[in-house]
C-alpha cells in the first residue's frame, strides 16, 4: 500500500525525509487502519491539514505500536481521499507523516 522514496537525508540523527506514494486510492481512515495493522513497530505523529483556504486547520494523531495514543482528527475527515503522495520524516522506528488533503478527489 505504501512506497517510500527518500527525498533528503540522512541527517545527523539518522532520520531522513520521504515522499510516500500509495499503490491505490486510499482514504484517511484506511491509512490510519493501515498504520495500526501493518506498522506495529512504528510510532510517531500524523499531521492532517484540512483543505480550506486561507485558514487551513491542522489536526494531529499520535500512534505507537499499532495503537492510537491520541486522535484529534474529526470523523468527517477520515472519509476524505488522500492525495497520491504525502510527506514523511523519520528513521528507525519513528515516522511522522504530513498529509495535506485536497478539496476534490485525487
């Protein structure tokens, strides 16, 4: 479901920046479920930027070892389709994702 392509790094703390591509159309809710089921050795933060201009709202979700530790993403956003590419940053077991949602389907 995810393909990681290094875009910068590694930095001094052994982290790198990535472009993350989806192999199929995916909603935010499906991506969150994927993290819980398939990235169980990972922890980090998912930042979601709502598709409203000019005052974009940011929501965060914290996850660790297949569980959500904090979820501040409204339910209505979880049905939104994700863009084909998102950004990520991390290394070893930590990975932070940044998702900027589109108004229209991608």
